[in-house]
């Protein structure tokens, strides 16, 4: 595949993730540079992308390859982690109040 | 052909084989463990890794037909409502499980007495209790004591943090006055919520024993016997060299599909329909899979539901026991799961057309990611003769051994249970404030609890093994995996599998002359 073809493919797929800026995510172009999955699979993606009259299985495969390329990118994963306000560890849940340890047993006694 | 001699051969180094080997390592018996798969590096499949979600789609896929590993055998699911999931290799299916470790209820062992369905187990909850405890101590189970759904459970470590989603749903259960409790979890809190598998529980203990030899990448294709005794096993290595191992006792720990496959393939002039299958003809029959219902609520607020261990955070046994008002017998577990990762979320949304590429992709994505609470319904799955595993002589694995065919239909009782379970889960999610709720059943790819295909019982006419796991037809052939479950209950079977393996193996140590 020529560089021009690859560039065109990336440009076309970038349009799939148009609203990335609004959500502080990366563009497909940025992630394609370092996505190992995309590097390993772009010939397959190219072939499926430009295939005319794709059947449903081919459409599914192409979607899966594009989403895997994007969401397996290290930088994408990093930005998703950054976006999440992971206060999970800090939260203290009042277990005593939530779960009554003196409640009547509900299992059948044999 | 090379011949080797051992006191005991254990076939399979998954959950049951590992527990059995640990118990037997207390003796000075010469033990050989044969595992058809290889050893993988636990770091290769870890939630912390960026490749975690990609690995789940191929190398560590649940379905062996998709994974296509060297040691996987093809499973024909065409006649099954549910696809079989497993993992062949050291650790077995613990490599892929979610670390949820509940026990069966006392009533599960006596369903014939309690509900007049199926058969009673030949053992009781009380007899198994000390082995549940022993196993939970070794594995290190997190949970909260005084659970109203069980008799007292000791030795629990502090419960896993519920997270925002767990807290929200627990409050909803409380509003409904329904049982809800932190899950029994085999999770390593110090290692980024990774699950505790055979690799970090039993395997290091087994490796300390000088009497145990582990041989991997070696497939047992036949159990060798005369009419009264098992003599050993025939194996092939990856270069297709035949090897024979002789032993006084053979223990099978290959799960509810692998064990009947090996028994059926081991037919000889004394056992024309498969070894240990003369008295009952039940080898491979009564397959139980725990059909699963799936209910997912989407909320407005970010629940951080992708953060934390992958498996169940809280569960409910409110509807576990039979209620006479229902049109079904037995019941179900509601397991509240964590949300899925970004890749799985996007693939799932794409599959159900809830996300479109283009100008609103991330808008749709972030409406769902980290904002969902899934609830799995695990239903009781009573044994049926019409649900079975058989050999597929037309398709052979890389060692030349026949693969398997599955015939499995979800029965009426189970369908009714799933219907009721979905209704209950939807109600909880509504009370919790879900803005959208989505549900379906049965989930096709969830045949990961493989039970009943060499069932345990007192009568050799209607069971394959006795209460000690010994085949009725061959006393020195013992089965310790989930194929011996008489019934399946409605909980994940791992804790019961390992407790049974410990119990059966301890008996071998105490009563060597009976084998």
C-alpha cells in the first residue's frame, strides 16, 4: 500500500470519530500513529474499507477492526483513564448501614 | 513407546486438578499431572495491560472455536442454544473466570427431597462445609460475614469495595427489602484487581512438592483398562509421539466437556460405549450449563463502573429457593457486574446499533461508557438426558483425537426462571434510577459452567461415580471436576468444584486400599 493510500484511509476513518475534540479524546489520525493493532491490520482494514457491496459479516469485521485500532491505542486508553474521575478507592461505604448482618436467614435449612 | 510408572496420574491442571494435587502432595505418593495445554504468563492477560481488551477477542477468547489455540479442540455448538466456553492450559478456566466464589445452598444437595425434582446429591452441604472453608482459606476469598443467604461462612477477608455502581444498586435492593450482599470474590487487591487463579493459589504450593511431576503440552487420548481396573493412560506429545504412563490410580480433572470426551474416547473391548459407561450409560448425558439472562441499566450519572475487578460486586439470593407461588421449581442468583471496558462497550454498542460512526460517535459512547450497571441472572439448570456431549468422529484435534458435539436446549423450567429473573432485575434497576433498561436471555456465548456429564450418585444404574468420585465400574478411576455434579444449583461452581476435589482427594489418602 502506498503512503498516499494509507493517508487517505486514515483521513476517511478519522471522519468516523468527528466529535473527539468535544470529549477531549484523540483523533483517529493521532492514534493510528502508535496503535500496534492498526499497524498489524491496516492492509485488512484497507481491503475491507474499499470493498464494494460488503456483506453484513464484512461490515461487522471492518467495524471491529476500526474500533480495536482506536481503543487499543495506548494514548486513547490513557486519555480515557484521565477523563474518568476515579475516586473509587477513596470512597468509604457504610457497609453496616447498607447490609444488615442481623437479618433473618433466607436459605432453606435442611 | 516409552512407558513410565506413577502411583497417581491426574489429568488436567485446572481448578479441580490443582486442588486435588495439593491435597495429595501431603503424601509421599509419586504423582504425575498431565496438562494438554501450556503454561502462560499471567502478566500477558491482566486488566492493567493496554492489550487486555484486545486479548479477550482472540488469544484469550472464551470460545475455543474462536481462540483456536494449539491445544484447543473444536466444539460443535450447532445443536446447542448456548456456546461452550473454556480454557485449555495450566489454570484451566480460572484463567478467564471472573473470580466469583459463592457456595451452593444446603437445599441444592437435596432437591429431590425439597422440590421433588431430579436427584439428591449423595453428599450434604454439611459434609462439604469444611472443604469449602479449607479452599476459601487457600484461595483467599473476600466477602462479608453473617450473610442471610448462607450458614455461617468463616475466614473471609474484607469485602471488595463496591464502587459507586455497587453502592447505588445495593441501596435499590434495600429499598425493595430484597436480599443483597457483597460478593464472595477471589480478587487480588494488591495487584490491580486481578483475579486469583490456579497460578497464584494452588500452583506455587504444588510446585513445592518433590513428589509431583507436571507435564504440559501432552494430550491424554485414552484411559487404559481391563474389565476391573484402570492401568494407566495413553498420551501424545506435540510431535505426535505416543507415550504410555502406568499408574495405580487415575484422576480426571478435565471439566464437564473434557472428561466425558476422554471417557467416551477410551472405549475398549470391556467398555464398548466408553470407559466407566457400562452400568449407567450416562457418560456425557445430563449436561448443565446455567443459562444466563442479561439485564443492563443505563444511568445519567458517571458510575465509574469500568473501574475495579471485572466480576460481580454484589449479588442477591432473594429468589434462590423454590417459592410455591411460582410456575417453576428452584430459583436464580442476580449478580451485579461491573461495566465493561471502552473497547467492549463500543463493540457492543455498535453491534446493537446504539452507536454510529460520524459526528456523534463520542456523544453516544460517553452516554453509555461507565454509566451502566449490568445484572446477570444465573438460573438453576436441572439435568436432562436430552442435553449431552458426544464425540464428533468427523473432526479431530491436532493430536488426532475426536472433537465434541453439544446438544443442549434450554428447558421450560429454566426459561420461566430466566423470565422471572429478568423481571426482578429490571425492577431493581428501575428503583435505582436507570433511564434505560435492556434485557435478553439466554446469552448465547455463556456456556462456561460445564456440569453433570458424569454424575455422582449412590446407584450405579443412574450415576457414573459414587460419593467419593470413584467410577462405579472402575474403582481406581476417580473424577474430581464439575462433570460429577448431580445438580448445578444457581451459582458459579468453582468453590464447589475445588471443595469436592479436596474432599475426594483426602479420602484417597485415608483409604488407599479402596482404589
